[in-house]
C-alpha cells in the first residue's frame, strides 16, 4: 500500500526534524520503517514525479519508450490506483490495471483526505487478492484545506496572530516589506492540514491491522513535492522553484513486521530508483528469512551503482537542481539568456540559505560538469543508467 501526498515536504514531518506541527502517527510509522533520508524529486510537477515512481524512468527519460522487463512495473500493471486528483487520473499512461477517481463531496463531517483513504481501503478490501498493490494519491496541500480550524490554532501561543480561515490553498510572495506574521499565519494553516492528514494515517495503520495484513503488507508514505514556507521568497504557490523545500521529500517504507525498530538510509535517491529496490518484496516465494537478507542488501547502497546513480537532478521552469552528498547547485536562466548558478554546502545548509558560489568557483564548475553528464546519460538511455563514473571525492566528502 503506497500513499503519495502533494505538498508533503520534509519540513512538515517530525521524523525529518519538522518543527511546524506535530505528526505522531507518521512518526510512529517511521520508527518501524526504512526511512529514506535523502529522497529528491526530479520535477516540481506531481504528475511527472509519480510517473518516475511508476515507470522507473527519470523525468529526463519520460519521452522515451520503456525498455526491458521490470518486476516493479509488472506488479503495478495489475494493481489499483485511487486518487482525488483528476490530472493524475486522466493522464495518458498504461501503468495500473484500474484507476478510480474519488470525486470531492461537500461533507462537513468528513475531510477530503479521510474520504479518499476510506474509499480506497474500502475498494481494496474486496479485491486484495486481485490487486497486489493499492496506490493512494492525494492532492494534499494542493486540494481543499478543510481541517478543523482548531487544528490551525495548535501552533499558536498566547499573543500570536490568529491563522486565516478559508479552504482554498494559500500562497504569498515574500518581500522585504512582508510582515513575518503573514508567513506564520499561513504556516499555521498548513500545519493544521498536516495534523488532520496525520490522524488519517494513524487510522490507515489501524485498518491494515484490522485486515490482518500488518505482518505482510508493505506500507509506504511519501511526498511528491514540498510546500515552500518562505525560504526563497514564496509561500506555497504553483510556481515552485527548484530548491530543497520543494524537492526534498519524506519517504518511509514499513516492510510488514520485519523491522522492530526503524533504520535510515542516508544515501541520495530519486523516485525512479526506489521501485527497483523493492523488487525482492514482491517475490512469490514466502520466505521471511530470505526477506531479511534481501532487506539487508537493500540497505547497502554504494555510490554510483547498478541500482542508483548517487546524485540527484531535477528540471523544470527553466531551472536545474543537482544534489550530491556534500553540495547542491541550482542553475536558472536569466532574461539575458545567461545561467545563474547558486551553490550550497550540504548537509548543514539544509534549506539552502547560504549561497557560496563566489567562494567556491571550482565546485560550481564541477557541479556544472556533473549536471551535463547526468542530463546526457539520462537522455541517451531509456533504462536506468548503469554506473556513470561521476564520483569525485570533493562532491562526496562532507565539510566541517
């Protein structure tokens, strides 16, 4: 069972250090899961990120035909997608056996995300043997903000400005003259929505237990794009810029009851690479001892291997963003047809606030070369690329 949510970035989940709002249900799930610390979206378009998940192809490969056999794609081809997003439901693709669009209902007693999950589980309950995977995709913070108003007040202390009302997604262009209270108020509204979704996550885990599937069900929770909270001049909005707050997304994978305590994978991954790491889970042979061995192998991810590239690249809106273990670099076009490079040291500069391109010009050149190599490699291959020999110690070694 996979749950993907638009707008859910690492800045909104406690397991990733979120300080915006409490997320106890997701935190509990993550404590029993494999947590992908460094999952980076390859686009700011939710539909494109989902296609990367489902096809095993990077955003840069999505105009190419899919080649070769993949167990992950075979499993999805016989599975069920339930979503409240018409764009996702209607896009031309041959990934799932069945797609169910849950229409929004004006029901004050049930929230949109809760309604979606309930409809999906209800449909799947009658067809578990028929559909090996249930994928639930939610519009999340791109949909109605219908959480109870009191949830928005959870983040407020005495004397704080009250959060705004309204159910439409909120956005704001932040300038030097913007009152910080305006950003805070929208962040409270975002937090209230996440609290509501988190409660439904807890109910979903309870449903899996009541269906007696807890020991054998892979439950995955992931964001497909983040929700900016003013880090780079915008709060929310559809014009997502390629920065960490929009690209770095949470993902945790609970493999039945294999893990009494969760573990974290610190290596960089992108959505198109995750499916190949899960192929072993869908083996038809029921051997829990073998599953444990496969899980251990999955956790051993060397840099630039056959199962992953080891660096992340995202494209969109005349921008490119490249991430390595020790640096990230954002390239953007200017009105003068030039390219502006912004360099950030990782992992300390998590939200990319300290731009250092003028102090590390050699690293900008190396990140530019890596960007060009990744683009060339992906565009020339319709399969996941094998090792591309990009490894440079200065792009991997952390700075202190």
